């Protein structure tokens, strides 16, 4: 059976203030057997506003 493919949307808040959270999320997903992709064209979701 193929590994699940997961797209992780890392918000700008995580990217700027707590990048370790994003890396930890990737590590946990990979340890669970997922193939993690971070969309290269992702932009800010507007959450800070």
C-alpha cells in the first residue's frame, strides 16, 4: 500500500514566529508514514488580519 500524500499549509505566523512547529509537524507526519509536501506557491491565508 502506498504512503498517504499530505499537503501541509504552513501559515506565515508559523513561518515567521514558530518555524520549529512546522518542522515538528512534518517530522510527525513522516514518522506516521506520510509523504509530506509543502505547496511552493502557498501565500498568506490572511489569518493575522
